[in-house]
C-alpha cells in the first residue's frame, strides 16, 4: 500500500471528483434517452401514426438492445480500455441520434432507437467501471456511487423536461438532436480529465455468448409483450420459448468457458444474485411510474409537453435527498433494512397514485406526492445495490460487473415499460369501448381504443361535440388503467421488500464494513 502525503491525496481527490463530473455527462444522456420520448408520444402519434404495439416498441427497443449488449460492452471495455470505449461509443451515439431525429415512419424510428441502444451500451458500463477504478477508498466510492445513482435517476426526470421544452418549440426529432452537442463536448474533454484503465488479464471476448444474450433477451421480451397485450397465440409463445431456450444455453455456456460474460457462480451467491434481482425490480417500478405519470400530466390534465415536464421535476427533489440519506442510514442499520424500507416507501407512493381522482382533491398534488415517494424509495434501493456490488468487485472485472448492473437496470426499466405498459394498455382498451360515443368511424374508434395518445390524435379530426366525448371517455378509461397499474406495482414492491430481507439477511456487518 502506498501512503500519500496530505497534499498529494487532496490533489488526487480533486481530480477524481472532477473526472466524476465528466462521467456524469454520458450517464445523463443515456438515461435521458430512456424517457425523453414520454412527452413526445402525442406528436409521434399524430406524425407517424404508430399502432399501440409500435408505440410500445418505440419506447422499449432502446432499453432492450441496451440490456442485451451491456455485458458484452463491459467486457470489451475491460479489454481495450474503458475511456477508449467511452469515446468510440460517443461518436456512434451522436450519429445514431441524427438517424433517429429524421425518421419518417414508426418502423424506421424503432430501427433507429434499436441502433441507438447499441451505441448506448458502450457508454454506461464504461462510466461505472471508471468510477470503480478511480475511487479505491470505500468512503469515497460510496459517495461517488450515490452521485452516480442520483444522476442516472435524474436523467429519467430531466429527459422529459428537455424533451417537453424542445417539442413545444420544435419537432419531436429535436429530442434526439440534443444528444449530439453533449457527445461532442465529452469527446473534447474526456482525453484530458478521464484516466484510461483496462484489465491486466487479456481475456478473450466470447462472441457466441454475446449473440446468445441477445437471442435470449429479445425473443423473451417480444413474447411477453405480445402475449400480455393480445392474449394467447402460437407464434409469440413459440418466440418466447425460443428465447428461454437461448437463455438456458447461455447460462450453460457461462459455466463451461474460461472467460464468461457473467460469473454464474457469483450470481448464485445469495446476496450478490439477490442484489442484482433487487436492482432489476427497482428500475422496473421506476420506469413504470414515469410512463404512467407523464401520460397523466399531458393526456389527462392537458398540460403542454413543457409544462407537464416541469411539474414532473418536483419529485426529483425527493430523489436528490434520498441517495445520501440512504447511504448514511445503511451504516447505522444495514443495507437490507434500508432497501426493504425503500421498497415499502415506494409501494406507499403507488398506493397514493391509486387515489388520484379527476373530480377529487387536487389530482395534480396527489400525483406528485405519490410519484415523489416512489422515486425516493427506488433511488435509495438502487444506490445501496450499486455501492455493494461495485465495492466487492475486483478492479479487473469492473467493466463486466458494471455491465451486469446496468443490464439489470436497463432490462428492469424496459420490462417495467413493457409489462406494466401492457397492463395499462389492456385495462384502457377494455374500459374505453363502452364509453365511446356512437357515430364514430371504424378508424377513429380503433385509434381511440388503443391508447389515450391515439384518442387525442383521432379527436382532432372529429366535430367538436364528438371530439369532446372521445376525450372524456379516454380520460376516464385511462384513470381506471392508471389505478390498476399502480396497484399492481405497489403489491409487487411490498412482496419485494420481504424478499429483500430474506435474500440479504445477516449482511449488516458486511454492509457496515463496506460503507465505513
């Protein structure tokens, strides 16, 4: 161990914190792109006319591709250098953003978002791996992880704000163009402030494992989404089964090759594997909350994209305080109790969201209180999970493990949008049909029956009387769907709080020693 003088330590610490601020730039941009389209949904619906399934894929495909490649990109960063991969990914992300901005059809936008996910997969594990290698001291690393987690969660909040501001003044494609100057700035300053780091072990990157990971994630996701939305059908069931088979083959291969993408034996350890599962459920709930609340603000309350985005920032106040408070409380009471408490707090937030009523007490206030509790609880959980897993990771495997954490985050977020989005869509569809007025054309009835954004777009082509009835019906149907979706999420988090205590039991001493 090398002992540094106080002055040298102070200088090194200053450089590390400045470098962390640089790493927050790509982290913010990539996390923003998960949610930046939420407030653009009505504009995209009016311009590209996507079906309900296409609209979900526009939201989801980015996160699914990202999740499928994070493991591979983390391993590549360990091999070729994390800063080098970060800069290569920045170039690709800027170019893909340009492609997405000028998409002319729903299919081309889905394709563009998918390619953007490939580029984004190079950025997130690189940032987490660099944090791990820059902050060797446990106390500094805990603080850095709190900032890292808060920035990632804030990106989901800031994305709609920037998106709303841009959409109010420009076309929806501008939400992608904003990525380009951010990536250009990173390319300019990264070589001067970010240290290069790579694994000393020159392990081989297994291409077959990378392909198997994609072959498992994408078919399973498609199958679950399609079956949840349309009911039983042979084709999506077959696709789902093929994805599960690919997943089994992937796991077996990781157990037999010398340099696996995932250390299956480590995941089988109760606390490590449990932490990854807990992180997945946390992001599942966070993204589902964001999807529901943004549609409520814009399509139900009728706020403009920018106004709705501004209101959605208020819960981020709770987020900013949650991460450091959770880190301090975990030292006193241990990570399991604080994580379980975070899930309970978020579940209470979802229960409050079931009480939002258009004719009741200030629906906006009730929604903001519920959303704030959801966000505060989830960010507390995510901060502690990331700090624990990164803290026990060897520096040589920082990129791969960073990819694993981010895979669970992105997959959880994408599944949150997909599965709870399907619940939202299905309940909406089942409730709006009896509420629609007579005299609608089949095309207008079909559009209004799929999503509330579709109902808004269809109403613009109708006479004033019919338009008003369609809007009222769609809002009533959406409120019912919002309540059912929020109740489902709340129950899931209460169950997860119990699972958290069971999986991470007897870990108080480890949590204290790691955080101390």
